[in-house]
C-alpha cells in the first residue's frame, strides 16, 4: 500500500515539472494524467483507512449464543432482597416472637411465678487479694457438690452478682488459682469468688447472691431447666398446634433438691397427678398418656409454696410413634 501511494506522488511531481514545457497537446495530456493520479490517491487512501478500521478492536462485542446445554453450566447469580423488598420480616422483639408463635399454633414454654429471694450475709475477704467468700451452709442444697452427689452435673442456679450483674461460673481448676478472673464457684459450704480486681473492704457490699432467672440456664456448655418454690414450668400447647387432637405418651424426669416435705405435682390440663419418687437419688418421674385437645392445653410441673427446687431433665412426647423432647430454647417466650 505504501509503495502504491509513493508511486502516484512521484508521477504527479513529474507531471507538474513537465507541464511548464512542451506543446499544448502534451500539456493537456499531462493534466488529464494528473487528475487521474489525484483520484487514484484518494481511492488508495480510502481503502487503507477501511482496512485500518477493520483491524481495530470492536467496542461492542457480538453476543455469544449459548446452547441450552452450555447454559446449565453457567454460574447462578442469587439475588439478595433488601429489608424493604422482603415481605417476611423476623420478629424484632420478644412480644413479636410470641405473637408469631401463637399465630402459628406453636408450643411455648413459660416459667410462672417469682423467684425466691436469697437472704445472705455480706461477703468476707479471703486469703488472696482477689478472693472473697459468702457463707453458704443454709444454701448447700443448691451447691454443686450436693448436685453431683445426687446424680446431676454441676449446674447450681445460685449466682454471685456484682452491681446486679451476674458473674460467670468458674471451673474447680480455675478456682484453684489466684488470678483475678471475675468468676465464682459454689462448692459445698461456701461460695468462693475470684473478683476481677483487688477489692477493698468498703467494696464488698457491691457483691450479692441471687437465683439466676435465665430459662434455660446456660452453664458449662449445657442448658439447665430450673423450677423453684412457688414456681411452675408450663408447656403451653396453643389452639391448633401440631399435637392437637392426638394421643400422646408423656415421659417426665425431674430431680428435687432440698428437704422440704412439700411434694411437687404434675398437671395435665386441669388434672393433677403425683410423681413417682426415687428417694435415694431424689428423682421424680411420670409415665402416662393423655389426649391432647384441639384447644389450648398445658403440661405444668409445679413446686408448691415452701417446696423444693427442681431440675427438669426430661419432658418428652411420643405421638404416632415419633418421640420429641419439649425442652427446647426456641419454645421459650417468658422468663
């Protein structure tokens, strides 16, 4: 292409140089050749520009037609809706959660009644700079060693509070040290505390004892379901629940702690039933059946006024051959 353009330019230069000499006929012929060369140069220029444009990358790519089998291999892009676009919103509050469960006719768990107050003396300082102690002789029915002796795991619901905030339960190994860890352990006759920082005598009153109200109580990577005097643990079947109008085999196992002569009772709907008692282990049990009505109905584990503390270990229903535990945190709507 470059050679052709150069040749045409050379011819045009020759014509211009020779048009000044010669006869008119020669001049006319040279003029015609000059015009033809000019047109030829324009044609060559246009062709070169078209070839150049064709070789340059195209800005808009031609869409690739994918075969049906190829489409199945393409990555799937999931569209995530925003909160405004979503029609199903999770409950923001406990009350919304309760309303949702009741609307769906679900089972809910409630602990009814106020927790007993714990009367105790002010803590005393121990031998280490971060150690304090509470006297626990009158409370030893809820000590971890008593629980262990009666076949239960460490799960004492009696907690140490600092400015109304609960401390974390410690392991026995942690309590053997002297570090200021901000934890406690109720072994047998004393509640030992390793506070978070060295404590002065005038700061002892900031520490107190109380029953932990959590339901269930999360401790040592386990869940524990406690019921206290003048309390009941209620399993409430709402109208239209999946158990409605079905016969259920009911199995309940409870451990009692404390020497109260008052006996816990089991209520199935409006009817009361006694527990069978294993005196050696302090285990209360019930095995029976009930026809769950279509309306609202409940199972209540009750400790009467002045009654013992109860650790509920098992509540199961067997319906149409399917056994299900009711001790699930998802069902709890009232603490």
